């Protein structure tokens, strides 16, 4: 029997949710809550606010379950809802402060890119990511930290595929330029220290 794909599993679950199956809805929550949290917490810089946004995201998924268009990917729809809520929160605050990715309690195992930097460089990388313009930062987080395909990032951000690639490449270049002098100063590269894979 052919193995069920991730997309097919999502479709099966949301169909069951549309038919009132709360077990299926709980399965969706369990399936995506950590991934969403891992993304949103980097955007809003607050554990509590990220939890509230993720909770509101799933509430809206349930409220609008019958409006889901099966021509699209469920995860794209889900991330779009979550990111829109996060952007609304950021607009309210009129500021953006990147969460300390090196002090994230309970989320380290979900970070998909290698972050084994010397302690004296951790803050440098943190500040470098924090300094990225929002449009580059969001694309970088979705593509290089969450490892979303370029096509999905384009749909989530509602921008052309070429623009996504351009923004991700620009983010990588900006981070590389900021990190390279400090890495050379500490001679970290020669000691085998690993940069995030996309920055090498």
C-alpha cells in the first residue's frame, strides 16, 4: 500500500474536521503547534504572545474550516493565518525585536539550521538577524530555519517566487557580511566552528 503523503494526510484531517471530527482537529493541532510556535516566537519575541497567536491561529482554522480550498496546501493556509496575526501584533507594537534564538527554552531541538557558534559570537549572530529588514527576516526564517520550500514561502508571503529567492539570498549575504569579520577575528572557522549552513 502506498504511503500517505504529508499533503494527503492534511487533506484527510481537514475533511474530517469539516465533518465535525474533533479528534482530527486535535491531530492537526498536535501536528503543527510546535512548528508554528517555532516560527512565531522568532517574530514576536515573546513566549506568551506567540502562544496566544498560535492558539488564535487554530481557533480561526476551526472557525473557517469550511472555507479551506483543497486546491491549495493546508500548511500554506495555516502559516498564512499565523503570520498575518503575527504581523498585526507587530504593527500594534510598532517595533520588532528578534527573539534570542540561543536562549529558547524547550525549542532548541526544533531549530533546523546549525547554530554551534562560540559564545562570543552567539550575540553577534542574534543581533545580525535582528537587524535584517522585516521582509528579508521573514523570508529567511521561513526558508532557512523552518525549511519551507521556496514555493510555499512565496504563497505564505504572497510574493513571486523570484522575489522570495532574492530576499533569502539578500538576507544570507547581509548576515554573512556581518558575521565574517568576527569569525575571522576569533579564528573560529579554522577551529571547525559551524556557521548556519545557508551562510557558508
